[in-house]
């Protein structure tokens, strides 16, 4: 019985050998809220822009930009009362409600897996950039999975890490001792709680059109036999550009909440391409030859320019584009959704490249291998 499966203390030893090979034995994804397509969202945004107290020429220019940002058949999940959010309290409450629902969905998937595998988790590392709650996400998930979480498990929340948050958490897992055997990495993002339709700032509107909500979890183990589709991870390459890219993506503020801001709207895509190209400049050319790629869906234009610049195969972008069209940019949760899809379709033994980038500025890339 699940009620009898109680975890006491684990054998976690923080001073044990580091950087052993880890295996992703399960990838779980969740969405919640309202499903909205570009066409419907554009109608709402046009009405909001018409009400802005700005000159008619500025209004026309803003409408043109928003129409461009929402070009094509694309959708996303948003908080249910998206266009009613006004105050800080409204937005904070929407984040907490959405986060709870996403954690519920992940728990429904994780609970039977942990029961069947008869495991206890030694650590839960959670990340979000788009909200703040206390107790944190890791504690809330641990409470839901209490029969399968050690009493002295490491529970840690990472904040303000942007779109690379889930991969930074995975990189942290790589540094844990070998006796920390069973780990969950969880990303919960609700960027639509930040949507602000009462400004004329182009970068805020770019964010309004770019992001969608979602969550994901990675079950990571030192044992590849625990799962039915394990991915081995030998290394993660991480490069930060804080000296020159600190303000590339950052928070702005309004009287209501945080807002998404860019250092240079005109040059944003070129700057991102420059940082990613520099980070991958020393990578062996063979890295780019594999057809299996999980790439953060920062935007179709950015991805296309990166592919040409780096010499990636055309097929490399398809999983990211497919995800972007269905869910938009889920911040740190999106790359996990894409990795799940790529891993399901890749043959056994195939290498899978991962590439993600985000605020800081930072770039993370790695290669997984699908096990038997």
C-alpha cells in the first residue's frame, strides 16, 4: 500500500564523488489554464492598444509590431482570467493558483511511477522565474509526494534564472554526490501572469505575444534501469556572459507588477545570436551533425538565424518550432517538453543535443544518449 511506503533518512553524502554519469529516467509535462490561439489573442490586444492614451502614429506602429509578433498559427496556455489581471495581488494569486494546478498534474504522473519503482527521492530542485510563493515549489511537491521523499531530502528552489532554469538545476544535480541517487528537477512557469496591456513599450508587448504557461519535471537517477527510456547525461557545458550581457533580458516594473524588458529591442536577436555563437565556437563540428536536437524556442526568427550561423541541419529546428506553435515560449519548462518529444522519437543509442539560452546572459548546451 502507498500509505505504508514511508521514507526515513537517506544515505545522502554531500562529500561523495562528484560528476558521475546521471540518467534521466522519466520526463513529465503539464499545462493548465485557457488555451488561446494567436488570432483570438490579437483581437484582445488590438482592443487594448486602441484604448492607450498615445498618439495615433505611435498606436499604428505598435499595432503593426504586435501583428508581427503574433504572425502565423500559434497558441499557448494562459491563466484563465488573463485580461482581468490588474493588481499585484491579482497576479500573485493567479501564479499561486496556476502553480498548484501544475504541481497537481505532475504529482498525478509521478506518484504511481515512484510507487511502482519503490523509490524515495533524495532531492527536489525546483525553478521558476515568473512568480514567487512561500513555501516554495519544492516543498509543495514534496508534501504531495511525501511517501516517496526522504525526511532529510534536499528541497531547493531556484529563482530569477530565466529560460535556462531547468538546465541550471540539472547542472546542479551533476554536482551532487553519488549517494544522492533519486532526484527531481521541476520547472513551473506562468509568464502570462506578467502580461501588461497598459503600456506602449515594444519589449513588453513582445513578451505579451511570446510566452505561454506550463510545467515539467525530470526524474534523474544514478541507475539507468529504473526507467523505460533512460537518457544518459555525461556533461553539461555552461557559459555566462554577465560582463557584457547582464541587461540583455531583465525585469522592468510598473505600478502593478514586474514586466519583461530588453536592453536593446532593435538589436536583441543579433545580440543573442552573437552570444550563442561565441559559446559554441569551440565545440567540435561533429556536435552539429546529429539530427536530434532539443532547442529552446526563443522565437522562430532567432532560431533560423542560429541554425544558419552554426551550420545545424534543417531538421534540428523542427521540434522547437512544433513546440513553439503549440505552446509558445514556456520559459524554463519549454526545453523539457521538447526534450521529451525528441527522446521519444530518437532511436536507441542516438545522441540528442540540447541548446538553451536566457537572461544573464547565459548559454547551456549538452548531449544526451538514449539508452536501451
